[in-house]
């Protein structure tokens, strides 16, 4: 992840506001955003599954203690 096209750029090619007009930067930014969105979607799904598992285990422990 991360944008590397402008990392080594120096002046005449790089200037203030370059990110808004540089076609290389715009393309890499779109790719990076898509990758981050896919990663975040996967994290949300696995986080929800992990949360459900945690609740089930907590309920199991709670009911196990009552049976004694």
C-alpha cells in the first residue's frame, strides 16, 4: 500500500498542487483507495464474525457457571 510515484520527484516535475494534476499520482491514488477499501471490507467482515464468537463464548461461560 502507499503511493510511490511522487516519492523521488523533484522540481520542475514536482510542484505545489502536483497531486491534483499529476496523472501518475491520480492513477496510483485510485488503485490505493480501491485496495484500502477491499482491505477494510474484509476487516469489517472478520471483525463481525470475531465479535459474534466472543459473545457466544461469553454466554457459554455464563451458562456453564449456573449449572453448578
